[in-house]
């Protein structure tokens, strides 16, 4: 009885474990990409690496390249074939046999059975199979490096798009705050007008200014929604999916010490180019593509040499399914094929292979120049973003103090509504410039690291 109870307890525990194992992923998935979820930058990167359409297509290219490598290896193995057949004669089934003055009618068996099997193994083909295998191996590695480079490209694209979402969200926040301040100023002006302290045109002017602020808010909100849709598309998700993004994934501030430290470690352009040429997966991919093209040319040249192969086979034929040992024939063979003239087909193959090799060499040179240009551009962009940071900080502090001073002067009647609105507009622009400068810096920093093939 105790054993039965123990078995039931074990089965119950096992069922609980299975249910937990099956339903736990279903409860976790909505937290990552379901409606109402809040995604961090890391969440977006991980989802993009799983669902990005371009990456999914590229992953299939790895399977194709692996199949090509298997095919090249198969050239070292014998080709084996088997065939069986059956036929039946439908007329003239009787034969007349004449023995002197006697004629004997005999019926022949209309059935015919046959079977053959054989194998052929290439012993020498001018080293074509060796070079084909080498080319396929290099091609596979090249495709893998291409996929890794695509992953890096997707990561930087996601980072750009995520930064744009965060930037636009901060702009919406600033616009909302300034609308609230504008409404507050409007209420104060109305109160002053009712008290006979201010004129009606000041209220009209402030209402017009408030309308401009609301218009700018609508533009900012539209940019925010559009940037979210672009990010979701890049991640391989539906652009209308209702999700939020954690703006704290990217810092809203950066210190001067951090800026100087990073720049001091990444200001040598020649060193950055050297790192890029050593680290970037697309450079490594083109190196392997060039090697594969050279091997393919050698494989084509192998067709100029004789081909030596060995073969073996067994055949059998009979009117009945029997007598395999007596009617079966076994054979061994050694074959030598010497290419004397094949209408210049080998020459054409070699020329095509040379073209592929030249193209690979030129494409590699072009990519190296492109990498140098990307590094130079990224470094210049970083330097400009650093200057923009300093300028925006000074502008923000100055406009903030000026805005506070103008508001105090307006309270005591020493400043006009136009001066107040001008001061508010300057302060809003300085806030926006500061937000743009901070996120431009983080983006340019990431762009520089990506250009030299370094992930942070």
C-alpha cells in the first residue's frame, strides 16, 4: 500500500514538473514581446538576433554552404548505383525447331529479369577534388563570417533605432513640460488682465505661442511613434505591436571625464584602422572568399590532367528469378581518361575562375578602403559630437539663467511678453539641443566601436 502511495506521489510531482516546463515559456514570452511589455536595449538586441528577416535568410546560406562542403567531400567517395528491370515479350512467343523432317513447336518464357550494381571511385583527377574541397571549406567559413558581420550590423542598427526612440521620447517630455509652463503663464496673464495689470493682446500672444507649442508636441509625438515602428520592424516584429521601451537603457547624461577618457583611447586613426582590418568579420569573409576563388581556379586547371578511376560491378539476367551464382557476372576495371580536346570548355572554365579571383581581390580592396573611410568618418563624428556636448551644456546653463531672470523681471513688469516668450523659446531649444547632443554622442561612440569591429 505504501509503495502505491509513493508511486502516486512521484507521478504527481512529475506531472507538476512537466506542466511547469511546458507553460513557463508561455508566461515569460509575453513579458518580452507581448502587448504592454517594456523592452530594454538588451531585449531588443536579443529579439532582433532571433527574428530579423535578413539574418534568418543569411542563416539559411550557412546550410547551403555546408551542403556544398559535403558534396565536395563526396568526391572522395565511390559513386554507387544499382538497377533492376523486368520486361515481358507480348508476341511471337512460339518457336519452330526443325529436326530433319520433323518440326517441333516450343514455347519460350516471355519474362525477362535483370539486375546490375556498380561502383566507381576516382583515383586521380588533376587534384580538382582537393581544390574543390578547399574552396568549399573556405566558402563555408566566409559565409559564417558574413553572418557574424550581419549580426554586428543588426546590433548597431538596433542601437541607432533604440537611441532614436529614446531621443524622441525625451523630446516629447520636454514639449509636454513646456506646454504646462505655457498654460501656467497664460493663467497668470489672464489673472493680471482681470486685475487690470496687463493688456488683452498679451493674452492673445500667449495663446498663439501655446498653439505653436502644441503643434510642436504633435510633431514630436508622431516622430516618437514612427521611430518605435521602425525599431519593431528592424527587430522582426509587427510595427503596430503595443510595447514600451526602457529609456533608462541609455544614459541621459555623460560626464566630461568619461568623454575625455574614451577619446584618449580612440584618437589614433592609424591604430583604429589597423584594429578594424584585424577585427572586422567582413574583412575576414573577403579573405576567405579570395582563397576560395584561388582554389576554384586550381580545380578548373585540374581538367587539363588525365583522370584515373577504378570501377567494379555485378550483373545478372534470366527469365526466372534464380541462378544468381551461375548467371551473375562480376567485373573489376581500371579506367584512364586523357583530355585531348574538349572544344575549349576547360579554357573557358579557367577563365571564369580567374575572373572570380580578380573580382574577389578587387572587392577586398574596395572593402578595405570603405573600412578606412568608415573609421575616419566615425572618428570625425565623435569629435564633432564632443564639441556639440560642450556647446550645448554652456547654452543650456546660459539660457536657463536667462529664462529665470526674464521670468522674475516679467513678474515685476520690467520685461514684456515678447521678451518672456523669446526667453522661453531659447530655453526650449537649449533643452532640445542638449538632448540631441547627449544621444548623438552615445551613438557616435557606438558607431566608432562598430567601425573597428569591437563590441562594447
